[in-house]
């Protein structure tokens, strides 16, 4: 996602391809990789996460709803990134009610300050 300082959230379009880090030595098969440029404005945040976040489940085996993640991101558009990440983590923990994840859960946030 690209999260603007005003709380606007824009999905980064998926263009197919293979997941990064899935096949050893893939960097030599550059025909499967492509570059993409994104334009960020002052205060914009780039939010990247693994599918382990949205595929986390609660005790009823319900998937973590994407709308919950999106609401947290929008609510935290002006807060510092450690707080944003902590709020995502806390909401995920509240949702899963202690159910251990099946996959890694990684969130990476970058903010353009210039």
C-alpha cells in the first residue's frame, strides 16, 4: 500500500511474477523479475507485508480481515511508524486470540520525509 498523510490508502497493483525469495538463485533468472517505480509524495508511507499477516487465523479459523489492517493504516497515517507497526501487531494479536501463525508475519513501513 501507499498511505498518504491524509489517510488515503492506495493498493499497489500486482503484476504477477513469482514471490521474492521463493526460488534459490532466482536473481540469475532475471526474466522472471521486473522493476517497478512508484511516486511518493512528502509524508507518504510505503507499507509492505507478507501473506502471513492476512492469512493469520483466529480460534474459529477465520482469516484476519484486510479491512481491519486498512482501518489501522488509515487511522495511523500521521503517527510515527513504530506506533503504526505496533498497532497492527496488537490488532493482529487481539484478532488471533493467541492462535499461533502458520507462516511468518512481516511488516515493513517506509516514510518519505523530504
